C-alpha cells in the first residue's frame, strides 16, 4: 500500500473513531498531496509524499518553537501531537554513526578530497539517504568530513 493510500485509509479510521485531531492533521496532509498532484498533473510517488511530510514536519517544528517562546502550552501540546503523528509515516531517521558511515562511503566512491567537491557529494548523499536524514545534518557532516 502506498503512503498516500495509507494516509487516506487512516483518515477514514480517524473519522470512525471520532479522533478529530488525527483526522484534521491527515486531511491537511492529504490536501497538500492533492494540491501538488493537481498543480503538476502527475501521480506522486512515495518519495514525493515523504518530501511533503518532511516539509510539514519542519513547519510544525517551527510553530512549536514559536509557541514555546510565547508560553502557549495548549498549542504546544497540539503541535507535538501532530509532529508525532506525521513522523509515524516517515522512515526511521538515521543515527549519527550510520549517517557518517554512508557519507564516508560516498566521499570514497566519488573521490572527493576538498570542499570543491561538496556539491557532488551532497547530490549523491541526498539520493542515497533520501528522507532518512535532514539536509542540514547531511551538509554539516559533509563539511566536517571534507575539511
């Protein structure tokens, strides 16, 4: 079952269970997916859906930090619940050690030796790692290993 179908089925389950927060969160995700499909006139793959989910997670994390700053505990709890739900659809993130091993292997394969090669290493790393690590984490580690 594709990720998109899983989200649709979970919306139905949330409606049956009268879980409004889960239903609303999943509807937001489904709407974001459908919007891109309509705009680009194509069926999204699981990798495309994962990118949308990652973007949604990043937005929720930003909102969470802002709500914590102003002391809105009611909204903090809501954002944390949404984050937990959305992350359940994403693959397990790589540990720092696993990420470092993958990047070292890519550097070895590409023959990268300096910061000039960072673009090539980053492209290969994004392809190999996909949504299992944030771009910022990958970039920081590539810089550290190439310098």
